[in-house]
C-alpha cells in the first residue's frame, strides 16, 4: 500500500528512468499537476476547482481525460494510443485520435 509520499509519478519523470527516489512527488503534488492540466485543457474551470472535487470523482475524471482506449468497433482491437511509446514517429498521427 502506498502512502501519500510513495508515488514515483512515472508520467512526470524525465526520460525513461523516471525520477530519483529523493525527487519523488507526493500525492498532492501529482494531483496538482493533473488539476492544472485539466484546467489548461478546459475540462474544469480551474485547478482549484479540480482539487476541491471528491477524490474519487477527480480520479475518474483524470482517467477519462488522460487514458485513451481504441474505439469500441475499431478495426484494430488493441490500444493503438500506446503505439506512440513504441514508435514515437507515429505520435503526430495518433494524436489526432488519441
């Protein structure tokens, strides 16, 4: 079980190695980054509004906003949005649908 200080914040690290242990982000800092990005994208009115949400509702909103899956009736039944990690040159094309 992770406490508030146990998150490595993999999505926010530099390069593939992530952050060093002494540079780990706390849960509140991770949520703050997500809240700011939600506000920047216009999903919420402000970062403060996002941080004032019920934690479960905020978690679901983060998942709905940042985790993209293939269309339900896709010809390719895989998470093609993750292909950009394997083949970065596909990133611009995948960005149109992911």
